[in-house]
């Protein structure tokens, strides 16, 4: 059996406005080159599931970074930090883009990186993944999982643009995974999202699952749906390999 | 579901948070969204916080929708009785 190992550690990167923020980075041991993956955490915060997800991508050969979008709300239990973020209106889209670009560029500077970077996000992170892929041109593919509020009715100073209106600027191939029992996004909103992608001739693939709602990958929550999650992960690996491998 | 159902209000009082310390409250936050602990897809979450303090300064509950309705009704009843008491207290003469 071949030797297998990985390194997983917290790092500091320089985020939006020059603010230092924390990130969790994991990669296989060895010289590489490894494809890169940046993970945008969900609304419940920079939590254990995202730590495990970071290591899971590393297990599959990706140099992976999960950065803490809630850094500026303070340190502590992820649920407490997420609550503080909610109490203060969440993070702005501009700040999210700045922090995420910093994570992407950190990967691109590493000697063991293969020059390709994907972006993965679930829940609010799914929305942010799509938004980033429309605003920036620095990633090679985007993986949006049940991105709530891509079709955004209520605009706020921190989230002033409905992401779907930026579809024409999508800069890379997009994978979308959705549960047909989800209420944010609803199947009708996913239809609108897909129609806009088609209208602009974008490279995308959507997979929609019956019997699943929001967050069906979360094995520690009632929303977990094992069959749909296992199939969804296969879609993730196939898509990421197709767009990020240089072998 | 990834909702935007959040109601943030000023709050005045004290709360007992992480570590058992009491702290002054500045805001209450009521939302209907993903709970962290309750085994529900969505819950009414109520946080009493002090924005000037660290994130651990939080009194939190995650309730089913039905439990939240029961709590809301109980609050309404208690407040109505309290207002009657207060009106007697402040009556001149």
C-alpha cells in the first residue's frame, strides 16, 4: 500500500482591506503539483464540518483552503461567532470577494500548486461562490451547492446586487447541486438561475435531487440524505477533476 | 433553506452567558433559519447579545415553531398583566 499523509493547519492570510484573517489549509504530503480548491463556509460559520470538508478535499488530492469570513466578528465557538455575525447584519459581498480572492491568491503562490483553483460553497457560501465567479476572473471552476438567494428579492447595503443579474459575467464553468424540496432556493428559483445561464450560453451543469432539501450533505443534521449526498459527491469529484487536473 | 428572516432589536437587561457570567444586553436577534444544535431543518432562534463583547456573550435558544408560538403567547400574557400592575402603581392619589 502506498504511503499516504496530509498536512492540515491554520494559517493567516491578508484579506479584504489588508485585514489579516484565519484560514484552514490542508493538502496531501509531497511535492505536488496539486490542484487548488477554496471553500466558502456556510451561514452557520467556519465550523467543524468545514474543517472536515477541507481535509476531505485534501484526501482527494486537492490543496484546499477554507477561510474564515467571520474573522472580524471575533473568536470563539463557531455558533457564537455566527450568531454575532447575524446580529450585525452578516458580511458584505465586497468583503467576501476580497477575502476569497486572498485565499485564491495564497494558493496560487505556493510552489506545490498546479496553477488551477476551484471554488466550492454551500448554503450562503453557494450564493457567494456564484457571485465571486461572476465578479472575479481568478478561478477555473465554481461549485455552487444549494446556493440560497442567488435570486435575491431583498437588497441590502451589504448585499446590494442580486447575483443572478451578474450571470452574463460568469467567468468559469459552474456545477450546481440542488434539492427539489428546498425552499431557498426553491426549484422555481433554480429554474430561473438555469434559464439565465442558458440565455448567456454559459458552461454549466445542474443536478437536482428528489427527496432532498437544503443541506443534504450535512451528515450531522436532519437534512442529510445519504443516497443523494453520495451521488452529489461523485458529481463534485468528476467536475473538479475535469476542470482542475493538469495530469 | 437559507432564509433572510432576521429581526434585530435593541434590548435592555442582563443575560447569563457562556461561563455563567452575567452581562449587560444590547440587542435581541430573532431569526428563522438553520439551528446549530436542535435537530430541526429550521428553527426559531433567539439570541440575546452584547455587541461590544466577544461572541461568547450570548444567551441562545433554538425552538420549534410551535414552541416559539407558545413562548410568544406567554410573553404577551405576562406583559399584559405587568402593564395592568404598572398602571396601578403609577395611578395618582
